[in-house]
C-alpha cells in the first residue's frame, strides 16, 4: 500500500503526502491554499482595473483629440481653441 501511495504521489507531481486519510488534514493547509488564491485574485483584479482605466483614458482622449476644442467667451460667443497636447 505504501508503494502505491508513493507512486500515485509521484505521478500527481506532489513532493509529500499526508499520512492520514479522510477529512483530517491540517486546517493550516486550507489557510495556505485560500491565501494563495486570494493573492492571485487580487492581482488579476488589479490588472483588470488598470487596463480598463487605461482604455477609458485612451477612448476619452481620442474623443477630445478628434473634435476641435471650443470655448465660450464672456459675451457668449463660441471660438475654437488650438489642441495643445
């Protein structure tokens, strides 16, 4: 039985095993796995937020650069501004 356990562990790519069966593994293992998943989730979320913010910035900049900029003077007249970037 020990040989089978060793072979399955090696085939699955694990370095070590718990010598007990059932649901009696250490709860520290749960915490370690959940911590790693939380860190991964936070990193993916941060990348998404930065990418979406960049896309919104680019889209808004394209809108501003595609139209001539206008301003209204104190008399209510509209005049065109030069695009300064």
